[in-house]
């Protein structure tokens, strides 16, 4: 008898689209960065501060979103966040003052971004077990596609319609797509009397309580939780600083805006390879070793960035760094499932992600402030390299979860 199509693949497809739209729009902000600097004469630190607020809001609201997702599921949460994200970009078309940018991109877009990882990846983790890493990697390929195409599309829109009309187009597209795709989402297979992996995983009965794990109150007393929090802080500090500042850095070296946007797109394009490769890898060698691989690749990229002065070197950096970028954003959620189980995965992932967003807030702002003082990113790149080494050492301290620690 031919097996019935598994609804979990619809979940993966929906999460793929959500990731692509959300992170694509975030990456597009790197193209608007230099436009805001030129048109309004705002400093790099001031413009970077908007992304810092975005990441703080994303992380703080993400904890609440993760807890709510553990209880009520993803559909309504994704609809609300999608409306907020779309409105943020739509209204950016009218900005005249810096505080408006902070309100619209910092707060509204931050709320919109709060669900893109916490809810999508936690939901995928509930629908798949033995193929959790691979399915997470496929979902995160959506992010890579958004990263690759969005800077190029945003640049083309700006050239054709101006930056204000481009914000209108991007905002309307975000709102419509995210609200529609949210209708596909379901919290877990139990809601449809299904089993994870289409019933090919374990002999569980539909409706049984499979979501055992370590609750948040117990996790915060474990060193592993704080290692993951510190690691995520470092990851976001390094990765989000590059996302925000690589285009201005490339233009400082003499690249035209189109070529600089191409560096950003290369990161997104290669990150898709990193997501698929590391998604398959984590299913075979688990989270700790996968994170070590990502940190080693990241450090190779950061060392190259110290000396990259020509266009081909920047594109080579983007390729190396892009692999690590994609890998990191794929392996963290499955690693948390390994370490703490699925019972409270949403709120635990949200809490760890909040630590990351603090790093994502501090990194771009600090980088912009350092550049405004010394006129160079050299100190920033050295700082990122040191943090990368620290993260690598922290990961070596992780220990696997013991079955006796799980709570139903």
C-alpha cells in the first residue's frame, strides 16, 4: 500500500518560506544602510543602533513567543508577527527622523523577527526526530535564499523606484506572504493524529505524551544552559556584525554598491550549502562536534578578513564565512533538543536565542562606534576573532544529556 503523504513536509515548506522572507528583509537593510547615511547624514553608530534594538526586541519577545508556542501553537503567533514585520517596512517609506527608524525597524521589525527562528525551528523539531537536523537544514536554506536574493532585489528596486517606494513594495510583500503561509502551520503531529517522521521513527501511539525534557527552571541550574547562552551570544555578535557592516566595509575599500551587495549575497548563497551540509552532519555526529566544525570555519574566514583588500579576497571571505553562517543557524536548535529534550524546547530555544540577540545588538553598535572613532574596522575584526576562539573553547565543555534527567 502506498504510504500517505506526510503533512510534516508542508510544515517544512512553510517554515522555509518564512525564513526566506524574514531574513531576506533583514539582509536588505544592509543596502539601505549607506543610503540612510548619505541622505540623512546619520552616523554609522546611530544607524547600527537600530539593528541593535531590533535584535533586543527579537530576543525578548522570542522568549514569550517560545513559551506561547509550547502551549498554543504557531499559527496565530506567526500571523501577528508577520503583520508587525510588514508594517515596519511599509511605514519606513515615510521616515524623516532617526527616532522613526528606531520605532519602525527597531521595534516593529524586531517583533516580526521574534518568531522566525523560535517558532519555525521548534515546530520542525516536534514534527521530526531522526531527521531533525536535515529538516532544520532544509528550512534554513530558505534563509540562505533570502540572503542571496534580497540585497540584489533591494538594490534593483532602489535603482528603479527609489528607496521609499522600495520600502513600500518590500513591506507589502512581507505582510501578504507571512500571513498566508502562517495558515499552514500546526504545533505538532498529535494535532492531526500523526506520528513524527510520518510514523517511520518510533512505535509511539497518536496522542501519547512524547514531549519529555528538562524544564526551564531546571535547565537554568545546569552549566550546559549557560554555555549555550554564552556561545549564542558570541555567534550572534560575530555574524550580525558582519551582516550589518560588510557592505559599508566593502564600499570603504572602493567597491561600488552593487559589488558590495554581491559580497552580502555570496554569504547568503554559500550559507545554503552550510545549512544542508551541517543539517545532515548533525544527524550523524551530534551537536557538539557540528558546532566545533562551524567555529573552525568561522575563524578561518575571520582571519582572512584581516588581510582582505581586493574584491576577490572579499568574495572568498564571503564563501568561507557563509558556510559557517549557515551551519550555526542550523545546528543550534537540534543541539538544544539533544541537550534538554523537547518538553520545553520553545522557551529554552527562545531564552538561548535572547542571549544571542544581546550579542547581535552589541556587536553592530560597538562596531559602528569603533569605526566612528578610529575610521577602520580592524579592531572589530580582531575582537571577533578572539570571541570566535572563546566560543570554540566553550563548546568543548558540552556534555550529552542523560536519559534519567528527562521529565515528562
